[in-house]
């Protein structure tokens, strides 16, 4: 025999469970609701002793409310699992004598999911609100009609032991009469409970708890995966937007520089032509100085200034070009970093989508769904999976990141070589003028920059399309997220 007898009170909202708990425990610790529609939201338990037998009265929140789903009804009882697991001595099914369909349905659900066929042996129906409860004949007569009525609703209930009580509220004009009535009710109840020695171990409860917990975990995991997908999609879209803008900025920057470089290329061509001309004529004067000495000094001066001009214009060109490249390359490095970040974020997004996919079979195979415990919740989750995972999800964005092959060193080396070649008297200057002319025409120094921004230009349309696709997925997941939030308790939304 258990040390303490657990007595579980169940029954319709407002049928007098809490009142009965007060009557039994001889306290007023259980809240007797005056509002019959919105009863206790919380239910507690209290121990007391009578004739050296310890009892624990476990009140529950009213069941059988037309608004309540199967799960709600069952989970009310599940909250008391700690005591139910210890074993129950008696379940007091509190009714006001007018059993309705919902009460019968609730009792049926309890049998199916928490208790088992044996439950009727451990249940006593307590009819409250029966002022004539001390009149044996009146009770018998009522019991007959009552059983006749419920026989076709629930056979186990029709054969369950039934007692009658009346626990009117202790207030107003009839206060003392009410107190007397409650005392007499208590006697009837305790006499009944004294005979209940056996402990009933509801075996289905553990299974039921597992089923509910499993399902709650599915909701939690689904919600987490959806939130992660939502956040990543949101980030990806914003990021891709910024990425596109940034590339557009680079393209604009290059376009501007292109103009500037064109300008200085022209200047460079002029300087280069003048310098080379000076150099050529200087050299000619120097050579004629052999035959006509007065031209020697001016010839050396003119060729030296020409040489300086060539070297100067070349080094300015290299420096300007170098500055442009540096800037471009810096932006390219940033662009590359962005590509990598987006790639990483996309990989994570894919992982979360895969995760969501793995939850789906868990949901489909769950006992909860098979037993259709809560059709509303099941529908919400089904819709979420169908809506988001229904079609192939296309989130891949392939970004190309190119490298430039600009080398300042090579150019500077060539320039030095050029200057050295110009020192001895020779006609090589003419070739260099020709080369400077060619460079102005082809602007080779901009070639690879132009190639990159051209490729990007072709990619922009594709990226915008991708952004649109991501946005579609985002809209879908947002709806799923909103739906899922409805399944979560207020505090976790
Ligand atoms: N006359 C009379 N009134 C009762 C009896 N039992 C309960 N009441 C009244 O019915 C109302 C509801 O009683 P509660 O004990 O709060 O009912 P409950 O089953 O705990 O209700 P919930 O917690 O909402 O499910 C209260 O106003 C009680 O005073 C009874 O046997 N006779
Ligand atoms: Mg109550």
C-alpha cells in the first residue's frame, strides 16, 4: 500500500472540483471559481490525514470545455504526471449529474491515452449539486436514471461507482446550512475513499508523456530551423544587395578613372614626344659638336633635359597608374572577402534547410500525428513543410572574383632600361615615341580592369535575379515563421 493515497479530481469546468478539494482537505485553499466559464487556470494539490490515512488531493483544470482540443484536455492531466506516476488510489470524476457529450468524450480520451480499460475500477463518479444526497432512496432513483442515460454513451462510466454530495458556497444567508451540508458531504466522500486501498498504476501515461514531449520537441526544432533559415535568408538578401551596390560603385570608380587615365595618357604622349624630340635634337647637336665645338655644350644640355623629361613623364605615368591599381586592388580584396562571407552564409543556410528536411519525417511518423491529437497544430506544421519544402529551393549564388595582373615593378624596370638605352647616341628614341603612341591608343594599362568590370556588368542581371529568388524563399519562410509562432507559448514567440 502506498504511503499516501493520491486522489485525482477530474471533471468538467465548474462542476465543483476545487470545492470538493476544499471539502475533503477541510481548507479553503482551492480556488472556488464563481465564473463558470473561465475556471481555474492553475490547479494544485494538498495533503491531509483522516483516520491515520494520508491523502493527497490533486485538483486539475476543468476538462470537457467545448473550445478545448484533445491535447489541451490531455495535457491538463499530464501536468500532474508526477503524482499520477506514483500511482492513484482513486480518480474522482466530478459531475453535476448532467453528463454531456463533451464530458463523455473527455473521459474516453483519458481512457485511451492516459489510463486504460481498468480505469473504471479506480474511478468514482461524484455527483455534486445534489441537495438530497443524504436521502438514500433519492440517490438510488437518480442513479438509475443517470446510468440509463450514460449507458449508451460510455459503458465503463455506466458501471462506475457513483456517490452524491452537495457542497454549496459558504456565503450569504445559507452559510451555516452550507457548512453543515459540506460536512455531511465530506463524510460520504471519506467513507468512499477509505475503501479504496488499491493503487492504480496508469501504464499508458508514460507513453502519452513521451508522445507529447516528442511532438513539442518537433515544434521546437522546426521553429528553430525556420528561424535560422529566415535570419540567414534575410542576411543573404541584404548582403547581396550591398554587394551589388559595392560592385556598381567599383565599376563607376573605374569608369571615372578611365577618363582620368585617358587624359594623362594624352599628356604623357605630348611630354614623351617633346622630350624625345629634345633628346634627338640634343644628341644631333652633341654629335655635330665634334665638327663644330660651339654646339657641343648646348647639345649635351638639351639631350640631358630631354632625357630627364622622358624619365620624368614615365615615372609620373607609372605612379599614377599604380595609384589607380592600388585602389582597384584594395576594392577587389574587399570584394573577395564579401564573396567568401556570402558563400559561407549560403553554406549555413543550406545546412539549416537540410535540418528542416530531417525534421519532416519525424513529424510524419510521430504518434501525435497518427493519433491526430491536435488537428489544428498538425495542420499548421503540415502546411509549413508543404509550403517551404514543397518545391526545390534555389538559393545558390555563384560569385566570380577575378584577379588583376598588374605589375608596377615590371613597368618601372622597363622605364629604367628605356632611359639607359636612350643615353648613348642612337635612333631608339623613335621606337619609344612610337610605343608611347601605341599605348595611348590601346590604353593597355586599363585592359584587365576593363575586362573585370565587363564581366561584372554581365553578372549584375544574374545577381538581381538571384536576389529575387531569395526574396521569394524569404516571403515563404516568413509566412511559415508566423504560422509556427502561433504554436509556441506566448513567452517563446
Ligand atoms: N450548490 C452547489 N454549488 C456548488 C457545488 N459544487 C460547486 N459549487 C459551486 O460551483 C462553482 C464552481 O465550483 P468550483 O469548485 O470552482 O468548480 P471547478 O470544477 O473547480 O471549476 P474549474 O476549476 O473552473 O474547472 C462555485 O461557485 C461553487 O461554489 C455543489 O455541490 N453545490
Ligand atoms: Mg477548480
